[in-house]
C-alpha cells in the first residue's frame, strides 16, 4: 500500500479491502476501520454474505481412498510411458 491507512477516504479503504482480505490482514486493526462506522458496517455485511455462501456450498473433504487412486493412476501412467 502506497498510502497510510490512517488518511484514507472510505472509497480508498474499500478499494483496498479485497487485497487486505486476500492477504489475511487484520482489517480491524486499521485506523480507518476503527474510526469509520460505514466501513465497519460494510465489512459486517460482507462477512454475513461470506458465511451465508459457505452454507450454500459447504466444503467437503475428499475421501482418503481418492488420493490413493490418484497416486496409483499416476504411477501406472508413468510405468506405461517408460515401457514404450
């Protein structure tokens, strides 16, 4: 970030939100966030949307056997190629 978050306008801060979120930054530590009620409300809305989306599309871990099948297929493919 080229400019201090202390002096950001709401538009500037909100433009940086995707980058801050993706980087894992603790947005609640930024001075603009702490002093700006509209930006806090926006982030609360985004968080609610993200939580609702997770409920719509729950993350499911693949079964352990799947990884074994993938590894076996790779080994088999390598063996077939080396025999040619």
